[in-house]
C-alpha cells in the first residue's frame, strides 16, 4: 500500500528548497489516469503542498507531503507537474528539494485567475464547474497566493508553471491577461521577474487535428507580450481520443520538458528520470483465439482467456507503431522483419473501438471490420461475454427481424437523409400496426451504430420471441451528431438541428411508409450518451408526441430538476400521467460516474417522479452498458 508521509514545515527558510506554482485548466489539472510507474513515489525530495484536503490519502491543505498523483484534487489525474518534479529531482543536486503548489480547474478561462474578474466570472461559470471552484472557496487565485505565502516560510519560489489557453482560443486579449496574472503573482509574493520565469505549456496538437489547435500560435507568441515567459513545446506529445487532453505518456513527456527548461534556467544539465519501457517481448498463448470482429483470412487480432488483446501489423518501413485502445496507448514491438505486435492489458468484455498509429498518422487496422465511431470509421474488437451475453446474439429458432436502410427527404434541412429501421419478424406476415421507438446513438457515431455495434436487432428479436417485449418498430437516425462539435457551437446546440427533422419529417415519413400506430401512446424515444441528451430535449418539450422515454449513459449534466424544461418535473402527478415509463442507466466505471445519473434519478424520485435507474456493473461509457440498458428498457414499453 502506498504511504503518503506528511512533512512538517521547516523552522527557517531553506534556500535549497525550490518551490514552483502550477496553475491552469484541465491539462494542468490532469486528465489521464496515472499508470503504475506514475504512482511510485519519487521520495522526499519532491513534495506537494495540497491546495485542498484529501482525507483518503491523509493529505491536508497547506501541509507538505510526498508528491504522488493526484497532485491537484482527489479525483484528478496525471499532470505535467508530476514528471516536471521528477525531472528536476533527477537533474539537480541531491541537497535540493522540489515543492509544488497546484491549483487548476478544468475549462477555466484565464479571467478566473484575475482578482478583478473573479467575482463576475464565478457568477457566470457553467454549472459543472461550480463544485471545482468551490473547492478553492470560489477564488483559485487567492488560494494559490495564500499557500504560496505559507510555502515561502519554508523555501524559495523559483518558477511558475501554467497550462491554460484552450478556453481562450482566439481571444486577442489572452496574452495580456496572462501577463496580468503573472504580474499580480510577482507583486503579491514579492518575486523578482528576472529570477522567476513563467513556463507555459502548449496545447494538444494531435497531428494538427487538436480540438484547440488554433490556440497554439497565441501560446507560441506569449513571449512577445511577457518577456519572462518560456513556451514548452507539445510537439509529438501523445493525446487521448478526445484530441483535447494528453494521455499518460503525453503528460510524462510534457512534464519532462517543463523540468528540462527549468533545469537549464537554473544552470543545470537536464537529466530524464527513468521510465518503464512500454515494449516487452510478446508471446501469444496457445489459448488465444481470433476475435469475431477480425476480417476472415487474418490471424490477428486475437484474444486470450484473460481477455488480453494481441494485435499484429505488417509495416516494414515504419519507425514507430502505436496501438490506441480503451484510452490507453501501447507501443507495438518490431519483430525485425517488418512486422509489429502489441498485447494489451485485460480488456473489459464488450465492444471497443481502436486505432493504430504509424509515425504519427492514425489509421484503421486492415485486419479488422470497420465501425463508425469517434467521428470517423474506426477499427473495433468484440471481447466476448459468456452465456450472459446471449441476449444480444442471434439464437437458433428465434425468428429474425430486418434492419432496413432508408432514405427520406427532409424539408427542414433541405436534404436527403438516411435512417435505419428495424421491423420485427412478423411484420411481413400481416396488416397489423406497430408502436415505434425512436432510438438515438451517441456523439461521433451514426445511424448504423445500434445495429452494427449494439446488436439491437438481436436484442429485439430475443425479447419479442420470449414475450418480454411487444413487437415494435425501431427507427435510428444520425441525429446530426455524427460530426464533431463545431467551433463556437454551444453544448446545448449540438444536435438540435435534428429536432425539427425528427418531428416534421422523419416521424411523418415513418407513419406514411410503415404500418405504425400514430398516437403518442405508441411512440417512444431513447438514446445513449448525447442521444440521451437529445431524448430529454425532444420528449420533455413535446409531451404531446411521446409517452415513453429512456437514456443509456445519458449526457445530461447538472440538470436542475426543479427548473429544467419549464419546470416539467415540478408537477409529478401530471408528469407521471403523461410519461408512462422513464428509464435511465449508466456504467459503474469511468466517465459514466461523472454524469451523476443515479443522483439525478434520486432527485426525481424525491419529487415524486416515477423514474427508474439501473447500473451496468463493471462497464463504462461503452456499448455493453448500452446493450444492457436497451434490454432492460424495452420490456416496459407500450404496456400499461
């Protein structure tokens, strides 16, 4: 068990205790999950003065302790400051200690660190940021200064590390405001600018595809405004799938670069701390089997009984190949004959997107089937469950429905649009009319996702054949969330262009071309992730058209249940009469727990709303969570 030993403050200022202030937004806060090598304490020469209490780790605000992640707040991840400190420990004489004070808030504008702007900024800050601001008593700048003054009784401030700018992309006043923050710190802490540089890290580049790539130039030009600043290059630093945050390897690399810059400024030759090699000799066990998503004729990808994935690629001219799967990157090992191989950690059962990267260029593994996800065609691998997964597999003797590809004209968008429509097996045999479920996918996926990745047709077939669900038609559309969110586009606007299309074009088309019932009692809507957000927007604003609704890992953030959607939840009796079933699920792992779905359902229940919540044990924001959610949702539809 890792022990965190708190250090008592020294009686006198130690001139060999070098202190660094770290501030910024999410990439300074730390977005990547620390890996094993990150959690090994570098020892008592690298210390942290926590900016918030962390009872789980025995940390108290303002008391020095060994610097092991998370450095920012209890639930944050790996930051550049982690390997910055380790680099200085490796580079500087053994009699010198390094201390950091770390205040950062994901998504914060630079105005959030300007004393004159903080009060107004707090008032207009987004709801999801308010808890983070409150952790610093709604004044992150003052928290940084207060702790810095305390730290100056123990050591000497030698530099200021910043990673901020994404939120201010394109703001012509950004550099001036950064200088103002720096000048304020120097004044409040009586620092000499010529002795205390500002080190500004650059943003995620993602080979020119970074979400905030437009910010790179303004950061590069910061020294033109602030002459005591130095920009830390992010060239080649690897990133996560969101193209906004670095991955663990990227944070390590960027942190080392911060440390090397400081070491040089202090007059020392930089030395890199030891890092574990990501490349190990790979042996494929005899029990490994070819994944069901592998293109026939290929031997890889494979999976073993421990659910580790084995991937192979022939790329004789490549210098470096990286496998990117489940938010982790693995350097593929060369066999010296033009082949490259990697083995993963045990993977969670279910479906996962993945990519390969050759010398900085992402591409799809040619040995796997392709699936639309992450705003593009992607490779994918199915890690099989046991018999418990039979509900989403075709079963012998179960009549199979059809998934049809249709095109329809949308007068609302002035364009031909594409949708997928599931019809139950019995549809072809008579003149019966059916209820309809409008089922949406998530951000960056498309209308094929539910049938190809989600296997919804098998879930429907099996549930209908067993009598659990009534026969119904299911309609799946792109929802205008196939492309990435545009620059300057607000979260609330993303995908909203689909709403008039659904109401004015798609529903009328389905009701004119399929045998369906056309009243609200026989119309439902549900969606996963952002499709869940769309479901709330559409249904709760059009209760005259839908009587059933559900979300699976719904991207519904910090909803004020008392005021949302014109107070629709405040009259529980009326709501419960109109919505016959409201279902919400989420996984127990990863980002699903950030959505607060369970808490939201409890708040609704406390108001008298009949909302049902279930959790998918052991899964995160992924298709197995959503398959399980659909299975639990459909038996309740169109029954009273």
